[in-house]
């Protein structure tokens, strides 16, 4: 048997363990929510115009590069399937 679990002898013990477990779950949920918000939060806006133009250009190049890569992969897969 699992020796890590505490021995429960009364209903009051069960209630206390349940309350503690609910508190632990709520605390974990708050930590996960805070972490998720930090990860999904938008980046801070750039102050100078040069940086914002450079950022937009880099994003455009990355999108274009991803598109070209996708087309190449599709063509290679089609060649493999046709053989």
C-alpha cells in the first residue's frame, strides 16, 4: 500500500483534508493563471519609430520565410507520395 497518505480515522479528518486540498488547488490555479497572463501579455510598445519599423519588417520577413518553407515542404512531400 501507499505509505505516503495520512491515516484518516474520522469524518472531521476527511473534511479537513478536503479543505486543505481545495486550498492547494486554488493556490495552484492562481499561480497558473498569473503565469499564463505573463506569457500571453502583449509586448511593451516601442518608443522610437525606427524600432517599430524594424520590428514590423522582421515580422514580415519571418512570415514570408515561413510561407516559403511551407511551400517547399509541401512540394517535397508530394514528390515522396507520388513515387
